[in-house]
C-alpha cells in the first residue's frame, strides 16, 4: 500500500451526534484508514474548515428524518467549499431502508452529486440514553421496528465507505 502519510494527505471526519452513535461510527471509519490519515471532529464542539484537508467527511445522527442541527449548520457554512473538493457524507439512522430519502432531504443535491460516497452507517436506538420527549418519541418508533430494521452499526457499510475514501485520495 502506498504511504499516504509521506504525501501528507489528511482526511477530516466531522460528525455531530446526540447519543454518540455518529461519533462512534466516525471513530470506526477512522480506524479503517491508515494511522494518522484521519482527524475526527465533534461538530457540536468545533468546526474546522475543510479547506485544511485533502478530503472531508461530514455526517451525523438523524432524528425524525432530520440530520443533526450542528451537521446541517456545517454543511450550510461550507457548502461551496465542500462542493469543490473531494467530500463524502454519512448518516446514522436505524431505518437504513430510508437512507436515500433521508440523504436527499438533508444534503443539497449539489453536494450529493459531487460526493465521493454517501451512505447510512446504521444506527442504534438505545432508549437508556434518551431523555424527555426524545425518549418518548424513540420508544414509539422502537415499537414500529421489526427485528431486522434496527441493524445497529453496519460495519460492512463503514468498510465500503473507507474503501471509497482511499480510492478518492
């Protein structure tokens, strides 16, 4: 394998998560890449410019069909830059069969059309980490899930996502 660090390539993996699943997926994705290539950023805490990287990955959790607010704000702030550089997008959602609709409803078409890849990395519906109204809504949604719908984090999707990122460098 080519030594990507010798070329000083850097990938930003910027994610926003309410209960930790999107950041866990970001860490798993970074773990599939050569050491030191990826830097993970929690968009609820800071928002580095994608201009400082060779490739940007932006993702986040989905609640009731909507991407996490911090991820939406990041996309809005850096839309022009992301559209003109190698970029990829992910969502974390339990209803993975709805990924195309969720991606289309939450990411501008211009970003999806130029994306290295865009996918759902799965999701976890853990009621124990939910609070208040979120817990009530998640509980109602959980009752509608069949046993296969909440597949959890999808390692196969993360592996394929990492492969697409490496091909794009």
